[in-house]
């Protein structure tokens, strides 16, 4: 009997990601308000916090992906989702921005521990010809959580008279549920390690083509300003707290709806071409948000922007999974995701430093131009042939 691509592990890991993202995305649209109003810090602090948080995830992925190839993925998945919940508690309790930094770094430490092992497990569990579809399904489920989270935030803001901190506490419930679900994941057996060999050593090199593709995508990622700054731009345009959350819900609804079709498309045509299309969408949305002060136009741009993660996130992971040999899938995902996180650190720092308060936002305009250049480079490179 032909094995279905919709495996039990894929369904379970998708449920885990859905609940974790519901927690994360309940907090995320409130983060600029927590930074600006509750703990009182400048936009550069937001950029530094998000950049350092993503860099922490990146460093951890280098370790966890390689280690999962040797000792199995499940321990890292369980620990990662549990630690992420602890990080969210720090953010909720924060009274100064360094505490928010600690919380975000702890949260992303958990993400770093779990992400590469989880994606490596999916890469092993599912037939290669269905990887785009599988990662698209996982991304869709993950993003449905990102719709539920902000909607819960909206309900909380309405019930609790816009008390941002009180609403943020609600995020701890789905975070706990996500951690509990990880214990039911079926881990794949890891190769036996000799006494003379470190459990975390894996000297098998990444294929040259895969290295070049990962490096190219990481360079392009330097244009990807953290979404927290994008939400701050909406605030500058004139969005209320509720309006910001609703815009974020729209973004995630579009991303969720497009994720599975994008994965299916990546199974039918070259993933690099699909990724390049996502970069074009990114450029168009950022350019619009950088230039407009019209709320309606900004809402449309946010909706269009939702296509970007659908066309790049799961597609990129599936592309790496297809290129990596079976014994180093964790290592490959670790390097890919780590370098992408380091690029977000760079983007967060330069974006925060040059952020302005005028009618236009030059940071977003520059990011749009860089993304458009990246799309052309990727489309014409050998990586997409």
C-alpha cells in the first residue's frame, strides 16, 4: 500500500506548531505596544531585541540540527517547545526592555532547539516528491495558529479595556498545550555512535550546490526587516492597537491560505522559482508600506505581503530537504535556518538604526529594492535551474 504523505508525525507536529504559534502571535502584535508604552523604549530597541532573538535561534540551530542527526530529533523538539513557553512568561512579566530581550531570546532559544530537528524529522518521514506539499501543510497549520493568536488578543483587548499586559498573559495557555503535545511525537531512531565519536559530531559535508543555495538565500534575507518593525509602521500610519492586530490577522489568513498551494507548486516546478516570486511580492508590499500613509492602501499591502511567507518559508525548507543526503538532513536544516536567522539580526539592526518618524519610511523602501534585486539574482542563478 502506498504510504500517505499526511503522516501521523506531520499531523501531530502541525498541531504542536499551531498551538505554539497561537501563543507567539497573540504576543507578537502586542510587542511594539509593550516596548513603546509598557516598558518605554525606542524603535532601535525593538530592532535589536528581534535581531538578537533571531540570532540566538540561529546559533542554537547549528547545534541542534547536527545533534539530531546523531541522537534523534524528539528530545530537541520537546525541550524546544517547553523553553519557548518559559520565554513567553518572561515577556509577559517584563517591566523594562532588557526583560523583554531576555524573554524573546529565551523564546527563540527554544525555537532554535526544535526547528531544524523537527524539519529534519519531516524530511525523513515523507517521500521526497511530496516534501513541498508536506512543508506547505505544516506551514499552513502553523499560520492558522498565527490567525487564532491575534484574534484571541482582540477578544482580550475588548474584554480587558485594552490592558496589553493582562491580554499577554493569555499566551501562556496555548504555549503549555503545545509543549504537552510534543511528548506524543514518534521519534526516529538515530544511528549508533561509537565511544570514540562525539554524539554531536557529523563530519559529512554539505553538497557544494546546497551550500551555494543556502548562502544566496541568506544574503537575500538581509532585506527582511523583522515584522515587529512593520507593525510599528502601521502604528505610525495611524492604526489603533485593534487595527494593528486585525491587519496582522489578515496577513496570517492570506499566508495560511496560500501555504499549501505554494508547497504543491514547489513540487511541480523548481522551488527557487517559487521563492523568487515570493521576493517580488515582498518588494511590492514593502515599497507600498514605505510610501503610503493611507490606511486602506496599507491594509491591501499587508494582505499582499501575506503571500511572501507562503512562497518562501516552507518552500525554502522543502528545497533544502530535497537537496540534503538522508544522514545530514538535520545539519542541512540547521545551517540553512541559522544563516537565515543571522541575516534577520543584520536586518533588524540596520532597520532599527535607520528607522524614521516621517511620512515615508526609507527603511522599507530600501528593503523593497534589495528584495527585488535578490529576486532577479535568484531567478537567473544556477540555483533555480
